[in-house]
C-alpha cells in the first residue's frame, strides 16, 4: 500500500505533507484535497521536483459524504489521512467505509453546531453519565468499531502529538518499564514566543474551545471536573525552563482510562503565560468565544469564527516563533515489586522546524506523527480491523520512527514529579 489521500491543507497538513515527501519509499503517491484547492496547488508547486512522491490535488468539501466518496473512487487511495478539522471526522469515516479504505486522524470528533438539539440530547446524557462536559469525546468514533471490523478496515484515531505520541509513550512505558502503571501526568509545554500580543498555535476555533472549557482528570475510575484553569502547577522543563501550567481536559485521558484501567490517576497539563490567559478571559467575557450564531447587520455570524478571521493564521507564525516545546508524560508505578518513575519527552525547536519545513513546532509536532501514523497503516505495522487509538498497538516501530523522522525522545529515569 503506498497511495494516500490527505484531506486538509492547513498548518498540520503542510508538515505532514512535507514529511510524506521526505519518505517517498512509503508514500509513493499522495493527493492533497481541501476546500481551498489553491492552497493545495501552492504546496504541490513548492514540493514538486524535490521529491520522488507523485503529488496530485483536488477540491473537496469534507462535510459532504458523496463528494468524498466520488473523490476516493476516482483516486483510489489505500488510506485517507484526515487533517481537516474534528468536525469532519464522521463524514470522512463514513466515506472510508463506503469505499473500503483505511482511515487516520489526529483529533476526535467534535460537533460544529453545539446548539443542534439532536446532538445536545446525546451530549447532555454523556455529561451526566461520565461526568465531563467537553464538547469532544471518543464515543462518536468508537461507535464505528463494528462497522470497521466487519469491513476489515483500520481506523487509527488521534495520531498527533497529544493525543498520539503521548499515548504511544504510555504503551512504551507499559511494555518496557512497568508491570503496573499507577499514575500518568501528560505535560505539554510551549516555550515559544511569536512576538504577537495574542495568537493561537493551531486552529484558533479548536484551540480556544479546548482551553476555555472546564478542566478534568481521571481518578480511581471516575472523572473529576474543575473550573477552567483552576489547578495550576509550576514545572522546570528541560530545554525551556520554569513555566506555569494548568490542568485541562484532554482527549487521550479518555482513551488511556479505557485501555489501561489499572492506572489510578491520569492528568493533563498545558503551559500558558499570564498574558495569554488575560487575553482569553477578556475575549470570553465580551462574548467572542461563543460558538452559537448571533445576528449582526442582518447576517448570522458565529463570534469565535469571526475572532479566527482577526487572529494571525497559525501557519504564518513559523518565521517569527523562537524557543522550544517540551511535551511528554511522567509515569509512576511498579516494576518487579519496586516503585518506579520515568519521564518520556521530546524537545522540539521552533526555528529548526521552520528551517526544515517552514512551520513552527506546534504544527511540526503534530504533522510528523500524522505522517508516522499513516506510515504504520500503509506499511502494515499497525493494521487490524476496528477503531483504535495509538496506545493499542506495538509502540516500538512508532517510537523508532519518531527518532528517525524528527521527534527524538528521551527517557529520564529520575524525574521531578508534579504534586
Ligand atoms: P488549520 O485550520 O490550519 O487547517 C485546517 C484545514 O482543513 C484547512 O486546510 C481547511 O481548508 C481544511 N478544511 C476545513 N474544513 C474543511 C472541509 N469541510 N472540507 C475540506 N477541508 C476542510 O488547522 P490545523 O492544521 O491547525 O489543524 C488540523 C487538525 O489537527 C485539527 O483537527 C486539529 O484539531 C488537529 N490537531 C491535533 C493536534 C494533536 O496533537 N493531536 C495538535 C494540533 C492540531 P480551508 O483553508 O479551505 O478552510
């Protein structure tokens, strides 16, 4: 298998496409398809002549299953890599099932219209039953398990950095370092500075919806939800230094809690500077983070979508961003009856990423694992019928690929723990 259809041509897709083109032995042919085909054509023009990968482009509206099916039937890919938005996950999965191709993405399904009564009824029942109120969760995509199994197809969910690499780190820790894991703390630190008063590092709508929502963590078999940004810790990150970090809800917690039920506590922390938080609070207070449509001058507008149009395009941050990211997981548990703790992390330099693929490290740390996940499926290392997250396969070939393709990792066997 060596033919991949990539949907979306934004910040993450651009990196994944650069990496596929560096890896032409696996990715012999790719098609880049998005709403704005001129972006796909521009990227193709930039890469052609520098790679043995054959690139084609197409226009597609990934909200439309029939359009997707027609495109897949004409291009005949072995797999589809969804790098559009989480809103398109289900339509693309439906199209993959109809056409018999494998499916890969980096973020779990989220409804675009959170006021839709049919969606809301299911959402509210889930909030009640599980105890977390995030708009995104795995239930929608896990519901495709039987369909993918029956079709003999693989759906690989969430192969970005977090989720994605962080869950591979968990599988690797379990395989090589622990008999049982007791706690997992996932730490996402961005020490980068882009020089703007306020900008988001990936799609602003998805990013701001995520960080302005209540935080939550999983403890002793239950979700504990807290007000947004109400648990703060400090941590000294290798390559970055001391940073404030805040507990957020994050999607890999849900998958790890299901797949590693022995783990007693799973938390996720992300670093934010005070200026970012002040801007966000202000935007929230004036209503610009609202996701429901309002009437303005006779037109319906969604405030958060209007805000996105005002903010810098994340893809444009690359040349301006300096500093490093450090993302990883601290595990505690037992091996041969003894207590053990380890920290597996990657440090990535924004400017190095820019030199290599003209993107900042946030897109880079997501786009590289997206390419690796697609490679795992195409080369057969991670191929089994059903719907899976990245912790459900052998982590070793993926960990090797991280070292080879630009995200080398470190195991610290004596880390400072987060209290
Ligand atoms: P961008 O906004 O930069 O890019 C999104 C792309 O999707 C654009 O090319 C856009 O096209 C395209 N698109 C949107 N809607 C449609 C549609 N209906 N049909 C076809 N194409 C569409 O986003 P990012 O690159 O920052 O993020 C991409 C994905 O990566 C998101 O799902 C995000 O949640 C995920 N992500 C995952 C991370 C992880 O670590 N797991 C971290 C960061 C991001 P157009 O420009 O024409 O609108």
